[in-house]
């Protein structure tokens, strides 16, 4: 009996030693989320952990984006840490906008903490600023892979980014609710949505939401033209009207309100403005954003396993595709010209 017990103990010790040895020999991969949060980021994190462990990587999460990277906020992740996160909005790793990474000292600190934690590959989930930061590290020799994630959908190298479709669904719901109250009160509403440099959200939501007019950085209509569109709607007998306005348009919601206030007699409609703001970021991800996060997370791990670094993993022609970070950095993708044409067709 006792010899058998000793044998079991020796086997357990040997197994433990082998596990420790395997862990020591594993390549260590880290993932962070950066910039504005987007619905579906958690799906990407979960996919990185599951696919990474299946590929033999030891996965570490970095809390609070590039700021956490510079400060060394690393923690080990396994599948139990990402159970149940796929349906949640935001990002369990937290995120920041990190100005320090724009400096040599900030980049040096980030590289130092990666080396101290023996990280072989860094995965960065985020948008334009985040992928520009990823490129700053990549061009200094860090093995970096980006994952396209921004509700603005203005990243070069991808047809669609994690978070964009869910954000549009939030705007569509708001349009429906505003239309109901606008029709009851015989009013027009200006609905301001996110989009500092790209009007993708405004264009998509305005077109499929049946807005009477859309104002975006790509459609620089003067307030007088918007007023004519609203007047025409009133003349046709419409009891209400909706104008979707991107925050980055040359005439945003506040500028339009000021103009319409000075020309109230010619407007016909009583006018109100609503700004959605960060409500667009906070929704639970829809099915497309969940699947996009999964597909791009797995694709990033495949790229890491093949040592295909310095790239952004995006979605093109219905499948994951990589684009050099050098091409992505500081190059925003403009809104699809066909969307602009459609917006003009329906603004009458």
C-alpha cells in the first residue's frame, strides 16, 4: 500500500514538473484594448484566449490599454477568465487614450515592460489611434498584430470594424422612438450621432432609418439646403421630420439649431435636437459584431502562430484579411461613395 502511494506521489510531482516546464517554454502573448470602446471587443478578447491557448500560447491581458502596457499592468488569462463575457458591452480589459505612446520615452517604456514580461507578440484591439500606436511599436521591432475595432468604421484595411453595426442599431432604435414622438407633436428632430471625421454611422442609420436629411463630414450641405428639405417635407403633408447629423460635420446639430432659430418662420416645423453621444458605445454587441470579434481574434492568433507580424487583421470580401500597419497608421478610410450618393437620393 505504501509503495503504491509513493508511486502516485512521484507521478503527481512529475506531472506538475512537466506542466511548469511546458508553461516556461510557452510563447507569451499579450492582448490589450485601446481607444474608444466598441461592442464586440470582449468577443475578440475571448477568441484570442481560446484560440491562443489551443495554439500553445500563454495569454496575458493588459489592463487599461497602452497606459497599462507602459505601467506594466499584466495579468494571466485562461478560458475561465473569459467565460460569459461575449455578450457584454465595453471591454473587460478596460481602455484609455494614451498620449504617452506618441513620445519616445513612452514607446521605450512600453517596449521595456514587454521585454520584462517576456511577451513575444502583442495584439492590439482598437481603431485609428490605437493602430497608429501599434505601428509605432512595430517599427521599433515589437511583434504586433492589430484587430480592427471602431464604431466609426473608418479604419483603412477593413470593410467593417468591430462595433460599427451595433452602434448603428442603437441609432436606428433612437430614430424610431424620435419619429413616434415627432409625429405625435408635429415636430422635426435633429439627431446628432458620433463620427468626428467619418460619417459612416450617420449615413447608414440615416439611409435605412428613413431620415429626411443626413449631414456628415462627406456631405457639406449648407443649413439653408437642410431647411429647404424640411420645408418640402412639410409641404408634402408630413407630420414630422428627422435629420441625422454627424458630430464632425461642418454644421453640427448646435450650428443647425442656431441657424434654424434665426429662420424659425421659414422652417414650419417646431424643432428639437437630441445628442446620443456615448450611448452608441454601450450596447450589447449584436450577432455580427460578436462573430466579427471571434473571426478576427482567431485570425490574429493564426497570424501570430505563423509569425506574420506588423499587420492589422480586418474583414475584406467576406473573410479575415491582413494589411500592413504601416499602411493603416494615420490613414483614415473615407465613407463609401455609394452611401453618399444614396443619402443625396433620399434627401428630398
